[in-house]
């Protein structure tokens, strides 16, 4: 077993998760500390990209990709998944606000969300790769789904945020279980003189799990448009998710300022859907062009958002 095998990468992922958990011990995450760790996870992903560039034949001996093609595909997939993961942060912030999650337990909730996302995406990548190998036409279903998702996200950009506290699974939990009024640290179950109670943390974890499913349904078809190499799809997803917790604490107070980000993500998903539809035609879009389009779209959205909100904040009351 080596680092370049699925087993070796699984061990590396567990080590990175343990490191991520260790650096947030004590339930205290400052913006400075989160920023340093966010840069660390990005640097680690770029370092892994170099490893792919130099050692790709060892990672996938049967692949038709050259070292350069594999490195470009990983970087494009990583940037795509990282961009989509920022939308996760909007939802996490909304969940924390609606359920009044104490600041001290947010790192643990985010870790559960990341672990859940990693497991779900691993399963969906395996299923997606198997389906594509057997039924190539599923690519076109993925493309249509991405175009629909892009349109839906575009429409939702100007709509009010979803009320997660009124989701059917939440109502079912509250219907069949007694739910305590207060959080009790990291406990999901507590016991009183009558019996067991579910804490609000359990309800939040249920909501986070459901959002993990929804985000996986968007992100996995999208990255299969960039590359159908399962190892690249998996590793790009892992590195994109690993820095999500630290990035949340960096951007927690700024998320409301990214007013154009969802529009950019809607455009990117639509672009990727079109790329998937025409990938086997003379008009196929190269991966390097996709990388450039994603980078420019996200950068433009962030800069424009910060400029617009800066202008609004400078206006006299």
C-alpha cells in the first residue's frame, strides 16, 4: 500500500481530519488562527497538485491522462468544488442562526458536517463512476441536472432564505421525540426523571446531514464534467472539504457581503452543464478553459460583491 493508492489516501485523509480536529480543540477558533489554517489547507492542496504532476503514472497506471492533464483536471475540480463549498457556508451560517447554535459547539457541528459530506461524496463518486462506466449516456442526464440546478440557484439568489426549522425531518423529530429547550454541550441525548430527550444539537445534525445530501447532488455531477478519473474526483472533493471549517470562521462575519456569489455559482453550474453536453463534439471545451472561466467568475463575483457592499456601507444613514 502507498500514498498513491485509494487505501493510502484514505489513511492520509483520516490523518488530515485528525489534524483539523486538533487545531480547533478547546472550541475556540479566532479569525487569525482560522485564516492561517485556511491558507495551510489551500497550500496542501496545491502541494498535492504538484505530487499529481510528478507522480501521476503511479497513481493511475491505466489512465490515458498525461501528468499535465491530470494536474490541470485536479486543480480545476478542486477550484470548482471549493467554489461550490462556499455556498455550504451560507447554509451553515443560516442553520446556526435559526437554531441559535452556541459559538462553542459550532466547530464540532462543522466537523460532523464535513465528515458526513466526505462519506456521502465518497459513496456517490463510487456509484457515479460505476454508472458512467456502464451507461455513458448518464453524462447527459448529469448535464441537464446541472443546467436545472444553475437555473434554480439563479432564481433563488434574490429570494428569501429557506426556513430550516420547518423542514419535514425536523418536524418528525420533534413529533416523535421529546426535545430539550437548551443545548447541553456536545451531547445529543440527555436523560431526565421521565426518560431520554433529544437536544437541539441532534436536530441541527439532522439538518446538516440533509444539506450534505443536497450539496453532494450538485457537486458530484459537476466535477464529473471536469474529469471522469475517480481518483481525481475523490481527491479534489476531499481537499475542497478539509478547509471548510477554517474558511467558515474566516468568512463568518462577511458572508452577507458576498451578494453576487450565488449568481456566479449559478453561471458556473450552467457553464459546466453546457461543457458536459458538448464534451464529445467538435466544440468541446478544454479543461484549461474551464479552469480559467471558474477562476474569473468567482474572483469577479467576490470583488464585485465586496465593492457593492462597501459602497452601501459608506452611504450615510
